[in-house]
């Protein structure tokens, strides 16, 4: 029997239990190993200027930022450094509520950011989500559970057997996530106020765009 929708988001444990998901950590799936196999990127002059401006700002202030501060001062600058741009084949969507019935269970969540195909403000096929969360400034909800819900909804909408990609951002900490069938894998934690880790984050985002354009998008 399908379960009735809840008025609050599910926790990560509830999703694992209800949908018989298999959590794996630290690069133990083929998808995660391939995604994180990156080289430190070379930044052009304009990109280096942005990098050199946002890193000291984050080192100094990130612990005092609320969610909007984190997004506007830092994440919004990292995305273009990671070549995550809207174009004619896909685009960036912000603060979109998405829903689907997964194995008879209605799921609904608001995704902070996603890369998807779509028309105007209507996302159609989602490929990447991230969920950000600031624990020291009035936290709301379970960010990993919200990310998983968004990825499960994307998987149900796409129905193509291909991996879904995502990232959980908790203050300065970034973790990357892949979902394929019932298995989701969480990467090691990258610290975005560390220069080498921030460059790695940028490289991983760029690699996702390569995977999106060469493997995920419909021909």
C-alpha cells in the first residue's frame, strides 16, 4: 500500500528504510571514483581574480554567514568557476519545488539549486542538485535527506538508468553524492576554505559538466 504523504521532510534514515537504499561512503562506487578523478584546474586571469577575492573572504567570515550570505558571497561565485552555466541544452534552476512518487511513496522537496533541462522556469529532466545548510544559523531540516529526496525525484522523472549527481554543503564543508538505482555514495569532505580543496571542488564541478554533456544529456 502506498504511504500517505507527510507534512515534514523525511530523514535520511527513513528514506533508506522505506526505499531500501544502500548508502556507501568514501569513493567506493564506479560513478564516484570516475567523478572525483580530477586534476587541479588552471584558472584564467579573470577566474584567478575571483578565486583570490572569495577565498580570503570565506576564511574570515564563513562561520558567521547565514544561508543567504553563504549562497550570495561564496557559492554563487564558485559555480561559474566550476563552469556551471546555463546554455541552450540545460540551465540552472534555483529554489524549485519538485515532486514524484517513488516506489509508491510521494516525495516532495525544495531544491536549493539544480542543473536540468527545461523550458523557461519549468525544469524537466534534472541531473544535478545541491542542498546547502548552515548549522550555526537557525538550521532547518536534514540537508542530506533533502538532497536524497531531490535526487530520487530526479531519478524517477528521468527514468533512464543513468546516475544522478549532487552535493551537500554544510558551511565550509562540501560532500559530493551519486545515486544509481538504490545505491548512493557520499564522498569524503572537502573544506572550501582550504585553497587546494577549493580548487578540487572547482575541478569536480567542471568534470560534472563534462559528464553531463558527453554522457547524460539525450542526443
